[in-house]
C-alpha cells in the first residue's frame, strides 16, 4: 500500500510516518515547505512533495503526481486567526483533489462530537472538516478522539506546564466534565488499522479504557510527576477568560491554548464503540491514563529523534520548541551557553538536579525567556543603529 500523509511535521503525523516507515510502507509526505522535513530522521525514507491544502491547484498537483491508495488528513489551522473557514475550505480542496487523483480512501483524525451539546469553536470546526471530506467517489474513515496523551501533545504540555508551575491548582466547575483520553500510541495504531479496506468507511469514536473528570486527569499527571499540589474549587470562570490567562502563564502559543481551553465545556467521551467490530485492541490492550502519564515523563531532558524514540509517548527532538516543559528548555539554554559537552559536565556535577527541580525550574525558565527577549531586543536595536 502506498500512502500520502499530510501534517507529517505535526505531533501525531510525525509519529505516524515513523511507524509506517519502520514497517516498510511506501510513504509520500506533503508539506508547504518540504525542505523543513529534513529535520526528521525519516526524511530520506519517504518521498516529499509540496502541498498547500489552502490552494486547490496545489492539492491537485501533489495528489495527481503521487498515485497513492490512502491519504491521511492530519492538518488543521487551529491557533490561527479565522482557522475555521480556512480548515473547511482546505478539506474541500483536498477531498476533491484526492477523488480526482483516484485515491481510494481518506483517513481523518478529528474530535468527539458530543450529542445534545453546543460545540466549542474548535470541536465544531473539526466536525465540519469531517463532513467536508466526504465527497462522492471516495471512502472516508473519520476517527474521533478526545485529549491525546503523550509528551509533545499540546493538551499534555498544557497540563505539564500548569501543574509544574502552580503550587495551587484552580478547579473551575467545568473541570468536572468527563473525558476519555487516548494515548498517542493507540491513536497511531487506529490510524494505521483503518487504512485497510476491511474497515468500512464511516465515523468511529476511538478512546482509551478510562473515563474520568478533567480534574482527575490533571492530578494523574501530578502523581506521575511526583508533585505535591493543592486543588482548590473555584466558581465557573468563563473558559474564554481562562484560556486568555493560561495562554500567558505557559509558553504554549496563546491562541492555541485559548481555543483548546474553550473546548473543556464539552463532554469528551466515546458515544459508540463500533471500532471494536473491525479493529481488535493492540497487543497488551489500550494504554491506561496512569501508564500513559508515566511513560510521557521519561527522557524529557534528552529527547531522541522520532524514529529512534523507544516509546512514541516520549518527547521527540522534532516536537515543537515549546514542548518538554521547563527541564527541556533549561537544558537547551544551558547547552547553547556552555556547549553540549560542557552542559553534560555541569549536569554530572549536580547542576541539573538543582535547576530542574520545582520550584526552581519555572523561575529559571521564565527568567531565561525574559533574558533572551531582552538580548534579542538590544541586538536588534544595535543593528539598527549600526545601519543608519
């Protein structure tokens, strides 16, 4: 089977490509800037083509020249202004181009669609994309999931930063809503399984084995990280306000954090289990919350390349720069300042044990960010004066 992957530079897409390549699949990867894919260790094992899903002609050119059987649609513009319209138009461009190119199936990963609830902007957009991909002449498998657990996942990183940085965790009433998270290794498993024609086209909920309130999910991280945190119930703060504040407390891009927080008002549990008829559980069963949290915290200081990572739940060195928590950032700053070997020596002498610990790590990280910002501003000002 020859497959086409969009969103390959993203968190889930990069892990999907690594899994496909490891098993010897023939993979074509589409990207706006194919040269940037060289940062991934699977780059030389795939075919790269230029693809801009916002451009119908680009979709036709990329898919028409690729001759693939299955296309994975994993792109979205969340965190950008006007992303809902952009995502809807992009899905239509891609689906029509895939149909015209003779692609047999599109596999799309979206979010749950809780019945009887008004959807947040983010979830409404994900649902619209699922509908827009369904054009005559092509099969679509629409996988719907809640929070994805794994180091590098935006939802996990938000939990990590908030729990690491706040000794007292506010618990608004909407954190009582139930959620059924899924580990990223299980997401990749389902993505691969549903490419096969033995799974009928349609929409399927995929989820981990546990349902729990959002607040308990946060404290599952607290336990795994061996932190001591106090949870304090608070009035029902509007999620828009909470998203605005959270986006300024942590280094996750502000608009992205805001969009995701506003989805917390929705119940995010599987409404059906039809996927079990066609796809058996992976060997060893689906990953539970506590196990997922534990595995996500391993190797944060020294992330490996995505294909050589011993566990897809661990952080990869190609994950977004703001991922990995304060430990990864402090280590990166230290390696830049003293050199990789120099920082390793400092770590061996105990510097890491001090600088990476709470509450020191958040303070160091924040001041490093400020220092970098000041240095950048001063440097720009000096360059400006020199060129006058």
